[in-house]
C-alpha cells in the first residue's frame, strides 16, 4: 500500500529507492546516492540525520569569522599535522573534569567504538536491541553476541533488572548501554545508571554511549546531564561521546571517550597518534571556550524546546504511535497497514522529506520509522507532510 496521493511516476521512484536501500545494508542510502540516482527528486528536509541544526549554524558563524577570513590559519591547518591525540586530550581534560590520561580522542565516535570493541571484547558482548548497529557489526570473529531484546509492551525502555539478570546468566565480558538509545530515544535515568553500573561492576567492560545525552534532561532548567563522574567511580566503564549529533558537525569527525588510563595507553600505543584532523582540533578548542559554551547552551535548549513541541504534534497525528524519547528524534510505529519503507520513501518522493525507515533494524516488531527533529519550521513541514501521507 503506497502513501496517499502518489502518481505512477512517483510510485516507480519509490521502487527504485527500495532497491538502493537493499544495496546500502544497515545504514540508510546517503542523500548523495539517492540524488545521484534520482536527479528529479526534490529533497527539502533531511529528517533522517540526527543533528541539531542550530548548533551547526553556531559553529559555522565561528568557522567563517575565525578561519575562513584567515588564509594563514587555513594554510597551517592544511599544511601541518594536527596535534597528537594526547595533546587534544589535554586541552579537553579541564573542561570535562577528568584527567587527560583518561581521555581518548576519536576520528568520530565510530572509530572509538571499533577500537574499544576490537581491543577489549574477546568473548561475549551483550547489546540491547533495537540499537545502533555498529555495536554488533564491529565484533571480531569468535566473539559471541547476545541480544537483550527491549520489550515492546514496555515501549522499548530498558528494564534494569532484565538486563542484570541476563548478564548474570550469560557472563559477558562487555555490555553496551546507549543513553538515550538510538533508534528509539529511550532514556536511562541517572538513578538507573547508578544501579546498573553497580550491578555491572564485575563485567570487564561496560560501554556507555552518550552521543545523545545533550538532548536529555531531568529538570525544567534542562541542565546538561553528565555521567563522567561514574567513570571515575567504576574503572570498567568506557564513556563514548560523539560530537556529530549535538553539535551538528558529522563531517568533521570528532568524538572522545573517557576510560581507565591503562586502556587509553594501550590504544595510543597501537596507533591513533594523528587520528584527528585540523578541523576537529579547531572544534575541540572552540568547544571548551566559555563564550562558545554559553552560546551553545542557548541553542541546545532552544532545540530541545522545539523538539518537545514536535513530539507533541507527532503524538496528535492519527494512525501512528510515537514512542517516548529523550533524544532529538522519535520512533513512530505506523498503524494504518502501510510498511515503513513505503511510508518513508513515499514521503521522500511526494514531499521531499527524508526519514529513516527502520525495516532493517533488528528487535522492532511492526512498521517503524525514525523521525529526526530539525529546525522549528522544518518540523512543521514534516508534520504537515505526514498528515497528508496517512
Ligand atoms: C551516530 C552515532 C555514533 C557515531 O558518531 P560519529 O561520531 O559520527 O562517528 C555513535 N553512537 C551512536 C549511538 C550514534 O548514534
């Protein structure tokens, strides 16, 4: 069943995109691939990629004022090596209130996930599903993967006792916690994290991915949540943080991890010397500046408010269920009989709104689409397009 109001031509385009999707595997075909193959397609809004557009604007203002105007700075950035991993770590340490030797800088969080899993996971890994697929795709041959299936009747929220019971039974050497989780945005409260880490303290490695934590809040002031102090208390925890989503700078490739000094040392001795780049280094230096932080906080809270309004409007649409989320995206379940692929690609072709079909995500039962929150005006257009489609 296609979405409402598709022409025959548009229906053929939907079929074409379905083919591209099959070729792309577990990550969506990129906008570039789709545009290249379907030049007639008009893409207005990318509600697939999960970034704060206001933060990108903020970064771009600094980038233009401080870098683009200065040929010498740009030349240096291109001509010279960036700082070494541990030098960038030192510049972040104060700001994050952790010792520099516990910091590891990654060329995107993805690089850290790979490094950590390849180096510290040798037997068995427990991953909550649905999840960000890299966590099980990157495991080495011979490592067994155990899925903790989050329950649909629990809105895919992690149940602390369920996970701890499974861990007791399976005795893995690695457990993955993503907070808030991708693709559903399910949130583990600070109190639950404390309970989990206590219960997991005998597991060799606990990966805590906080790539979306800037969008979560537990009080009305929307104070920034942080679990860095947990790593100081539990030496088996590795906190992983991508900067791609909250700062809207995925192209720069910047992420960091906090881990026991012996682990950071082991990774640094195995490569990762100049794994950063000049632009990422510029970003990290900007990130710790007071003025930038002040301005970022304004944009972060503005974006959270817009996202909350968007969520409310999504919930009011008939024919879908919106799942609870503390991230900057929401999982919706389609209840009208349409498949996730037909919905997502139909919406793209008809309204130019690109959303993430979750038809390839393991651990979801039903037809699910993930919708990113964009700017206030774009969110309104997304809502309008969905109402027309269903
Ligand atoms: C996007 C994402 C990452 C990877 O981020 P990069 O820094 O762009 O490599 C890691 N973890 C989760 C949960 C993500 O959604």
